[in-house]
């Protein structure tokens, strides 16, 4: 195998890995879809049992509430 073919093969494998990573772990990916498919029926059954429309056993997939921009821009602190 020529060294040119090896280089392009490595680049192709890395690009394929990045594409699979983005499809699986980005917002709207396979992991989020699977979690939503599991959490929705569990939460709706729990809401039926408790009678509380806001009761949830599993949290929604979403924002963690952490503002990354403020954390990254605040460099004045230290230890």
C-alpha cells in the first residue's frame, strides 16, 4: 500500500468517526432520541399515578442551567 493511500485512508477513517460522533451525541442525536423515548412514558405514567401534572421521575433532556460564557469569561477569580 502506498503511503498516499495510507494517509487518505487515515483521514477518511477520522472523518467517518467525526460524522458518527456528531450523529450519535449531538442534540437530536440517537442518544437523545432514545432517552426521550424512555423518559416520556415513564413520566406520563408517574403523573397519572400521582395526579400531579408537574411530577417527573426522570428529568428532561435539555439545558443544565450552567452558563458557559460567564464561566469562560470570568478569569478574574483564581483559587
